[in-house]
C-alpha cells in the first residue's frame, strides 16, 4: 500500500488511518497524539499524522482542538484561491517535518463557512495555530515551508 493511500480521517475519539503494512484501519487517540501507536492487527508501528487532515465538520474540528495533545496548525483555504493552491504542497512538507510535534489540518472556508465566521477569517490563506484548546498565533498569506516552520517555532 502506498503512502498516498494512507488517508487520514477523524472520528469522535481520534485520527483514523490505515496501517501501511496490512491496511487495517486504526485509531490514534487525540489524547495520545505524538506517542507511538501500533497496528491492532500486525503490530507494525503507525506513523503519527504526517500529512494535512481535511476538516469536514465543526464537531470534528472542535473535538480535535480541545482534545489534541499536540499543537494544531490550521490552514483556512478555498479551492478557487490561487495562493491557497501554492501553500498546499508546502503544508505537506510542514506536516511531514512536524510528525509527533504538531498536526496540520485544513478547513475549506467555502464548505465550513461556520468555522470561517467563528474565527473571523477575512482573507485566505490564513494559518492559525491552536494549542491547549485556544488560538495562539495567526499568519495570513502564502508562505513557503521554511517561513511556515519559522512561524511555528516562534509561536511554540
């Protein structure tokens, strides 16, 4: 199974991902993100989230923000936004670089207008950093991975 098939999903209790060895779906509990997980079937070590996770619901977003032990970098974006498209591959680099230290998530502001309104998103792309249930920093505009990493390091 290739890593491009290891799609991350959320449920009420954690991040659900397929085992890269056997394909078994496993749950990485929000409260244990950053710790080592093993597949329930083959006992292979499961990587922490290493790619951006798309937020499809406000309840999932709120649960992740409140219960995650790792800081969350949230990309507020829209599919029609050129600068958002430029940032997307940079966020994959940031997610891979931050395995076990932070989680990268994406909120499509066209689909999740409630979240965009709640967090006062006026322009996109906007990167917001959440820690311990609250927003701790925000940056607007397209940035390369190095600048995003610098933003994270300064805010954490």
